[in-house]
C-alpha cells in the first residue's frame, strides 16, 4: 500500500460516504487494531483499486453495489451503499425502482428486505437534512 494510493482511496471514500459517516464508522466499526487493518485494506483495494478505476462514474458504481448487496443479501452493506447512492445523485424513486426491478431476478423476499432497509436509510437521510 503506497501512501499515494491510500490518499486516493481516502478521498474517494470521503466523497462517497461524507464526513459524518466516515467519522462515525471510524469511531464505532474501525475503533480497534483488527478492524483498522480491515479498513486500511478496504481503502486500498476497494476505494482506490475498484472505485478509482476509469470507465464508470461513481454514481453508476454506487448503483452496482446496491444491486450486488441485494443479490447476496448483504444487508449492512446495503445501508452504506444506499447512502452512497443517494449522495451520488440517485433519487429515492430511482433506487426504489431499481430494487423493485430485481424482484423478478433475485426474489421477492430479498427485495422486500431491501425496500425496508431503503425506507429506513431514506428516512434517516431526510432527518439529517432537517
């Protein structure tokens, strides 16, 4: 991990998550040595290595993450990625429609859970703005 690559990854993560979410996760999820190692790996491999690649914009990549989270039932990650997707300009209606579209491909139970999570994320984000 070069420091340049880590800085690139941190910048992308900050753009996607925002300062409040980044700080909250640092204080709760990544607050011990084991999880800091994981966080550093994610900054390098995921944010710098994947999100930082050319060819797709961050908005498209955020939607891909939401879709993959639903398909694999990665519910904690879906919360994070829905927040990122909203921050990249996807509307609640667009994201809801993308989730609903997946019902024919990944099944109603997964989409139902995703819609419940989306409702919670969207309500929380609306409350942050107030």
